[in-house]
C-alpha cells in the first residue's frame, strides 16, 4: 500500500480547522481563550500547534528545513493568516518531494525527549497523532463550550440529518 503525500491529509484537515475556527468565533469569541483543562493550552494555541505539526511533519519528510508562518500574537486573525500561509506552502510542495520518506530519518524533540525516527514512523506514529491531538482539542473545546459542531464538521465526510443525536430519547 502506498500512502498519499502528507500534504493531502494536512490540507484537507487544515480546511476543516479553518471552518471550526470560524464556527467557534461566530458563536462566542470568548471561547478562543478557553481551555479543556486548566493545565492545557487554550483553543487558539491548540490551533497554532496543529498548524505547526503539519509543517513539522511535511518539511523534514520532503527533505526541507522546517518553516513557520507564525504571525506573533495568538489572535484569531494571526492564526488564520498562519493557517492560510501553511496551506499555500503545503500545496506548493510537489508530491515527488516525498518519494524518499521510506529512507528518511527525522531527529526532533517531543516535549523534553529527543527522538530519532525513521520517516514512516515519524509521520504515522508521531506527527499525524500529534496534529490530530491538537486539532481535536480545538473541536473538543468548541463542543464543550456549546458550539453546534459535530463529526461532519470534524472530518468533512460524515452527514447527519438536522436534529440527529446519538443520545437516546
């Protein structure tokens, strides 16, 4: 089985992240500073971390230095600019840049741990789960705050009729 280039996965879910951020901000801008738990990062920092993991994954796997489009302050406007610049960068990476992922080795840090992983392990076992961790935190904080988002908003594939609920009754 050959996996599609990482850019395809990340561009799709960065689009979903943009939609989630718009829905959350339209609901109540105070949600942008909320945390799922007091010792966790707030929603906008979770979004920035998710965006950053797409670049931390794609750049070394494409044999490039990791870039960042962080616009400084953690505001919705800055995060959206960072997201758009990241999508444009990822879209410009040619699929052929990922031809050597199988022989790549990526050295990185995870918190305070130093890692040296083969390219496929780095991508599938480290970078993708970390991207989805932070992406899911944005979704969870919005959901916890009462924003009307669901699985269809999360993945862009599911569809449910209006008023559908998994709750009995």
